[in-house]
C-alpha cells in the first residue's frame, strides 16, 4: 500500500484488491484485528500489520486494524512509525543475520 501511494491514490484497482485480500486473511482475536504475514520464512504479524497500517494512513484509508502486542522478531525493524509498539522481542543474533542488526540499529536512530 505504501509503495502504491507514490504512484496512485486510494481509488486504484490494486488498492481495492489489496483491501479485499487483507479481509480474507485478517485475524480478529484477543490482540485485536490484524493481518498475519511472513518475512524470511517465519510469521511476523506485528511487522506486517505496521506496514499495512502505514500504507493505509498514507493513502488516507480508514481501517480498524490494530498492531497486536505479541512477540515479533521483525517489529523493531519497522522504523517509519509505531516504534513504541514492538517491545523487546528481538531475538536475532547479528552474527548470523547482520542485515537484521543493521536494520534494528537504524530503527533506534533519531
């Protein structure tokens, strides 16, 4: 959604398709309504939901997704917004995944 916002608006057919697909996969449980999603072969619903919410906001689309307060190793890698909503859940080690450490370090810069 965020990338589409560089080229179009909320009325673009791709935006409508993404919204329809999001509804198909959304989870609504004790953590709120959010989307699951995978990055680097594991589930990172906080990270995925942050990207979706950020893109929706940039496109001026109102949606009731909530960032779930659950463990997510990628959550702190989203440095564009919602920095206070990830907690200390990073268990990545910089020796095996240096790009994760670099991204995490970037997210801590202000």
